[in-house]
């Protein structure tokens, strides 16, 4: 006779709970585009279509917008590294002090101002471990995803830390796979005919040479396509692992150099665009094709209904002035003013789309504002990760309530920017050392060099053509106080005057 074993009744609820099917955690893809302007797409993020929405063809962005939610007021920093470090740490740039773009260890990338001495900011970027000077230490949300069982994939541009510092390597931030990510923030070239920046012997000819893609050299494969093919291979592997995955698809496009993607170049020439304009448009459509390939992979592999997709830009489009170095002006951000490097809307407002199966409504739109550091708590909440400890203070606020329609975290919230730097090489509008606050429809910019202030009502004047500071002195004082109080609270940095060596007063002083 087979023996009978009786289980203690205290164990029965535990075993019953274990027997219940566990909720399937979603895959998450963050598709980040470099230097993409708010209008560099056929998806209208304004209240009306513009000439630029008609110029560019991004059918897969349209496809994503039709599936999910469009954010019309999504913000980042005006330059790449500050945005990307805020994304990874959840901290505002004023707190982490990576306020300009990083490249070489202990070397600034600042331009100069005849009136200002610029502060010693964190030129070496961020890291997850202490020990490197001029570096902000924090735990990335990617590491928290990895600890929770996610398979984590990085593909494309990293740009979180200087060469020969821990922050240069995506593996150090919790990525189990790194495809082509390193310290540099742009490509030497998109062209395989130039080996993406390497000579025939495999020696980098530029610090911007793209690593890890030797199989594509001399193949005729445009960089954007090579990265996409590698990302799809990584997704195939991820599916075999049967883990939830996080893919950070971080394209080098559409950063300079404006190389021609010949798959699309002639089409835009036939539209009457100049060679430079057509090349820029071809970069945009190549990026969009990559998005479509990933959407197709999800559908073909049965993962579309369990994958969250977030689409975002890292700073404003390249349209500030007459062009950087030898690159002539080739785009604009109308109706926004200025572009990359500027405190005006063209430098900080980004295209953003989110699709969350069974959560976001098709073709929905959100006009509440969000900030780049908000992705940190949002993605963790999407993954069901609620309890976590980090050495850094998280400034970001989850925008999950906006996706679910359960609340509006932007109500009463202020957004802050601090750029006590000079973006090297540009002379366009708003290219200056500034700090900025937005509260509701109002935005105040404080220019460190001459201490003047500009006040705009963005609801009525999205192009920031009418400075209302003289008409609303009480509001200027209120916003100046909010901005100055915040900057001091996070130990933000500010320039000093060359003439006296004294720090520039805070906006409320």
C-alpha cells in the first residue's frame, strides 16, 4: 500500500499561491533618437501639420502613434550627455552635474564666453561605482531591471561617460549585451565604405569610430541598418532565453555627419530638397525603417501584445544657427524657436510616443508635460519593480498615470534646466549659459552672462517670440524664486564673472 503523507495546513495557502499562474512581465523597448527635432517626422506633434511634417516620411512613427499615445510636450536637456545621464539615473541635470557633452577624461567640451568663467562640471559623466573624479555616482534603472530578471540589451549610442572611465561601457550600467556603444556621442561616418571610422588594418581614425561592426565593413550597409540587424539578432536570442527583455535601441541617427542613406536620398532630391536637406531626410527615414523592422519582429514573433514601446528624442533638432563647424544649416524646428544647445523650445522639446498593450488607447494624445528623468521610475513601474534603493535621489516622476488616465503628475509641477556651459561651436539664438523653469504654461529663462530674464506663455506663444518679463514682474519674481531655491537645493553649479571672479547671482538674488 502506498503511504499517505499529510501536508501541514499552514503550507497549503503557500502552495496554492505558488500554483497560480504568475503575471507575465512585459518586454520593454526604449527607442531613442539622437538630435531629432520635434518636427522631423510626418507625425504632427503640434495642433496642426507643418511644412516639415509634409517633407519627412516616417510611416512607422505614424504606425506607432496610431497604436498608442502621442506626447506633445515631452522634454529633455538641450545637449546629449545631460539627457542620457538623466535618463539612466533619474536625476535632473542640475543634480548630476553632467551639464555638457562628454568625451575625453578630465577634459571639458565647453566653448568660451568673454564674460564668464564656467564651472568645473562632471566632465567624466556618470558611473555606478565611486572612484573617478568629476563623476556622478548612481544606480541605473537598467541594473534594477537586470536584478529583477530582465535580459538587458544595449544597441547604438551610449555617451554616459568619458573615455577610460567606468561610464564608457554599457556593461557597467547593467546591460548584459552591448552593441556598438562606447564613450563617443556621434558617428565618425554612417558609411560602411569607410568602415564606420576605421582604416583597413582596424585602427580607429577618429574617437567617433563605431566599434563592434566589422562584419559590415565594405558591405554597403548604412550604419542605421547595421545596428538594426544586430538588434534583431539580439532579440532572437532574447526570445530563446524566455526571459522578459529590455532593449535600448539608441540610434546614432540623426546626429551629424549628414551622410546620404542612398535607400531614400533620391526620393527627397526629387521633392526639390538640396543635397544636405535630402541627406538629412534620408537619415530620418532610415531611422523610421528601423522602428518598423522592430515592430515587424514583435508581430512575427508573437511578442507584440506583451511589449511596451517608448519612442523619444535626446535633445532638440540641429537648427540653432548657421551650422556647426563645416555643417551648413539643413533643417528647422518651426514652430519652435532655435534648436540643439538652446534653452528655447527647439532645443528641449522632443517627439515622444508610447504604446503599452491594453493600457494606452489607440491614437490618443497627452498634452501634459513630462521630462527625460521621468523614464527611470516609469519603466520600473511598468516592469512591476516597486521597491528599490539607489544611492542617488530620484527627481523623475512616473508618467504611468498619464498612460492609464488615472492622474496628471504635471499639475502644479515645475520643470528645471541648468546649463551653466557654452555649447562649443554655435552662435545661434539661445546658445548661452542659462537656467530655466517651466510651471504650467509659463517659462522663464535666466541668462547668466548679462542676468537678463525672458518670460513666455507657451500656450499662447509656442515660438517664444514675445518676452513678457516686463509685463509680469510679480510672475518673474515668483518663478525666479522657485528656480533659485531648486538650484540651491540640489547643489547646482553656476558660472562666475571673469572680471571679478565672483559667482553669478542666482536668478532670485
